[in-house]
C-alpha cells in the first residue's frame, strides 16, 4: 500500500527525489490536512523512477477510480506551494434517505444541537441540508431547471415523493431548518432579494409547515420578516389563516423575544389589509397574557400606534374588561399605564372611567396604586376630580402608607388639591401625620402645592402645624419644620 501523490514544480534543487517503499497493513487510512482528506490507496506494485527524475506513484486501477469517484480528491502532499484541490459540494451518498445517514454527516453540516422539527407526527432530525441542495441538484444534472421551475408539485410533495427518498433534502422541513441557522438564513435572505416569485413560493412552502417555529427562532425570524414582504396576497392569507386557527400558538410565541418581533412585522405588513382584523381577534383572545409580558405588550402597543380605533376595537374591549385585573398585576400595571397613554379617544376615557371608579381599592393595592397615579398624572380635570372625591375618606389612612402616600401627593398636585387639603385641616392630629415616615412627604407636598397655587389654604395649613411646634422637633417632623422655617420654595 502506498500514498497516492504527485510532485509538481520540476526537480528538487537538492537532487532527485527517491521515495521509499513503505509497507502497511491493508486497511483504509485517512490523513487530514486542513480541510482536505488524503486517501491511502491499495496497489500491488509501486513503481519508482530512476534517479534524477520526479517520483510518481502508479495511478489506481480503473475500478478503484470508479468506486472512489465520489470520495474526497487525492491531495498533493509535502509541498507548501501546491494548489489545493477543490472539495466537491456533496458526495453521491447524500441523496440517500435520511434514515440511512446520521444527523451531521453531510458535508458542511451545521447541527442545531439536536433540535427536532415535527411534521405530521414524524420527527425530522436536524441536519443542515441547506437551500443549496436545489442548486447542487441542478449542477449535477439530476433534474433540469425546467422540471424544477415548471413542476406543479409543491416542495412538500417533492420532499415526500421524490425519487431521492421519502425524506429528500428538498423536503419542507429542511428549508425550515436551513432558515433557523445563521448561514442558512443568510442564504435564504439573499435569495429573497432577487424577488423571484418562484423562489419566494419555494421558500414559503418550505417554511409554512413550521411557521411558528421559524417565527420564534433567532435566525428564522429574519427570514420570516423578509418573506412576508415578498409574499403574494394568497400567501399572506394562508399565513393569517394558520394564525387564526392556532391562536394559542400565536400567543405563546408572542411572549418571546423573536416571536414578538415576527408578529410586529406581520402587523406592519398587514396594516392596510383586511386580514389585520383576523390577527387582532387572535391577539385579543390572549390579551391578559400579552399585557403581563414585556415582549407581548410591545405587540399591543404596535397595534395602538399603527392602526385606527376601528381595527383595534377588539383590543380596546379586552382592555376595558381586564383593566382591573391587569392593574393588580406587578407587571401588568406598568404595561396598562403604557396602554392608557397610547390609547385614543373615546376608548381612553372609557378606560380612565372604569379605573377611577375603583379608586378606593386600587389606591391601597401595592400595584394598583401605580395605575391610579398614572391617571392623576395625565391631568385630566374630570377624572382628577372624580378620583379625589372618591378618596376623600381615605386621605389620612393613605398618607401613612408607602404606596397610598404617593397617590395623595398626586391628588395634591392635581386640580382636586382643595379636597385633600380640606381633609388635612380638619384632622386634629395633623402633626402625627407630619412625623410619619411617609406622611411627612404628604405634608411637605401640601405646603408646596398650596403656595404654588397661591391658595389661602397655605397659611391655614402652616398655622395648624405650628400650633404643636414642639411635636415637630422629633422624628420626621423635623423635615416639615425645616421646610417652614427655611421658606417653602415655589416649584
């Protein structure tokens, strides 16, 4: 057995090259140099050249060449300046059914860490077959361009019924898996840039069976975003229909980072299409789940900022029905405030009215008080007055609470300020409120608000506090006393 090799570049400057005859046990050995594989060839005789000439090992027999035609090319070794032999794109064995080939055995495979896609209950083990499989087949002459482009069969049929095997590389699962790899997604994106309807249709059919998986993937969501820009109206209809039929899956991917981006892109594309109504209905079915998640709330806000009230009607109706439960949620209260800010009349007023009617409950809730503060901060005189009147029996109690004291301060800085100060002036133990760790901030805010409004209530408040000046010397009361003595700034 000898190494199949050749010498290029003429005679060595040091004299002739006389290779030694080396004997090995007859077995297949492979030496790896970079990306190239050197095949050890069996031969009964090794011819050596005469001194002074280049050494050449006798070529393998014709039957050996035929059997090894699909293997890696023999590479010239021992010379740094020798040209690298090109690597064939795929071996002949690549066209076998996937059941005969383990995942990752394909040349240039990019394993997705064992990720498995399932279609019709049949798991497809991940192996990077690539969108290039179509190009490889074309170059190899296995089928013509006309057969490919003019075929009336879908990729799904070609993947399942092709003569290449039941799990052909042209199957839809492989295009979907390609979309979920970095190199594969870049290739698909480049293909979509051609704006060839045949290419777009091929990618669409390959992705459609695994639509939600692709939308929710870190690489796949880029392909989805570009695909829907190139899709025909019929393709968009099929996508929306699948979303409507699988609303639960839509909500599930919408609360993830990449799934949320995909849905937002779809909303943008369907902005002026009647199909958007179907998407909105599907989203409204999971409104509470979306509005208690950061990624999900971005989708709802996208709808509010992009679509008109008529198209967003289902979302507004869901918000009105669920605003109180959302206000009690630690995250939902934050996203509900954003929803209120971005909502439009008359639904915005409807929301504020419902929330204001629950002021007594929400003002004492650790999360709900933030929603109440937000409405007061919008400075709508109607709802500010409404809330201040609703809370008139709770001002003293709220002033001694962490969250409630913030609500009272918001009331003092609203158009309903007089209602709060009137209650404070009637309270006999006002100095106890001034000495409280939370109450002292309420008193300070009351002093600043009345002075800023140039209200006669300001002097009345100072007089009442100074009646028991000695009580303000201790604890948090010193902050209130210092504010009075040093002069209350106008803000």
